[in-house]
């Protein structure tokens, strides 16, 4: 037990003694992991045929929705400004053919195609007023030129199409399901400790909004490099990791923070690991949570990952749910990522095979604050 605490303590106090080394280590970890803590995939594609790049334009709607906001705003401004200018040139050409421009010195009884369009600037202003339906009343179309009437119709239709497309892109980007995923958070660390007579790897997940996630399901993938008997190396070999809770593993009632756990038995890939070898392993545990937002009915997926250095052996999460004297339930998120040490066997094999290594609490971590309003932290608490 003392060995377990010493290993975990050395890991968590590294940043206090050598902040620069801890910063460089963190940067190296971020570059090597496939999925970042906030769910972004750290992967790039190379040697794609040049002809395949046109596939992005064939699916231009998805391309516009997925590009960054700076490019969306650029295309928004450019599409309107360019259409105003192009039609402004057309109106200038119509006025020039009809002899309406100032430098053409039209006679006093001359009837123009567009009143007060006497130059390029006024033609641009009339184009802007037409497409945006401003209508100041200074410039107006006359029935003298049938071609000008057709241009008004065409410009109105083009302006409506641009409005529909750009507004649709902006609204779609604002309402993307991944924005809903920002309010679902996982614990910074995973813990390994006994639970209900079994050795389990546990993580904590919370929904920061009061609106529920309907039909929530959680599962995991263990990514690691394996070698086949034939000498083949498989990079990012995926192994299914099942997570469950006391009420089951399907259709979670995600109304409050949940602690989900994976039972480490003989069929688990964590069975061969121990407290002194865990941090020397090379793997990445990617955890997924799928669900449908109650307020928008949009399906979304939340992802995070844990590397060996982010798994604490011999610790358990602190309780965060209390009940007040008035009967209301209260969630204290200050304890969301806090853990306390618990008696735990130093390896899964010892837990299952060696007598005397089944160190676990019958009912798990007690919650002494369940009947009070305030939550007080115990003296020996480790914050992730």
C-alpha cells in the first residue's frame, strides 16, 4: 500500500518541483495521444491525390459548415460585397448604353433607365439598395429599359439565394451538436480501486446542463500497438472496453454526475497490469458517450482519452451529491475531480488469485455529507 501511494505522489508532485519539465512532458503527451482531453482527434492525412481535393467542393455544404469561423465570416462578407459590385458594373453598363452618365452630357428631356445613376459609385449604391431592398427613394427604375427590369429580377433572386445559404451555414454552425458536448465533462483522471467485490477502473462524467441527454450510452476503446505471431505490427489496435454502472450499462439516467466503471477480470486488457508497471505501458483509453440532446433532439458524441499517466491506482472518487434538510439534492462540482486513497491490491492478478489481497470496502466510499447542506473536504484529499 505504501508503494502505491509513493508512486502516485511522485507523479502528482512533479509539477511543483520542476514546472518546466512538467510543461515539456505535457506537450509531448499532447502530441503523441490520438484523442485530446477535449475530444479532438490528433491525426493528419498525407499523400492524398490532387483530384480527391475536388470531392470537398462536391460536398460544398459540409465543407462550409466544417471550416473555421474566420473563413465563414470572410465568405459571408465577400459574397455580398462581390455580388453588389458585379451587379453595380452591370447597372453602370446599362446606364452607359442608354446615355445616362454625366460625362455623356444627356439632354434635359432625356429619360434614364435608372434615375440618379450617373456614375460607377451611384451604380454600386443602386445595386446595394436593390439587393438589400433598402429603397431610399433617391434612385429608382423607369419602365424605359426592359433589360433593366430583367436585371432587377435576376439580382433579387441571386440575393435571396445568397441570404438563404449564408444564414443557413451560420445557423448550422451555431447549433452543431459538438457545441452541446462542451457542457459534458469527464474527470481529469481515471482511478482503479475495489468496488462491490471486484477490481474496477472508474471514471466520472457529468452533464453541466439541467436538460437531459436521452438514450445515453458509454463505451471505450483501448488503443495500443500489438504484434501478431506472424511478425506483423498493428498500430492502433482497438480493443473494446465495456463500462457500466450499478443500474446497468444501457440508457443511462444522466440527470446527475455518474461514476462509470470497467471490471478488471481475466478477460480485461488491464488484468496483466500492476501499480508499478502501469505507467510504463503504452496505450490510450478512449471513452465515448453517445446521446441525444433533450432540448434540440440532436445526436452528439463526447470523447476523451486517458493515457497510463492519467490512471491512478489505489484511489477512489469523493462523493459529490448531498441531500439538504429540505429534501433537495445538491451537486458540489468542487469535488468532481478529487480522489482519496483506498486500500487496493497492487495488481489485478493478486486481487483475484492471492488470498489476503482483496482489500476493499463493502459499501465503497462513504458519503458523510448526504444529509447536510455543506460539503467539507476530508483532510487527505488529492486533486486531479
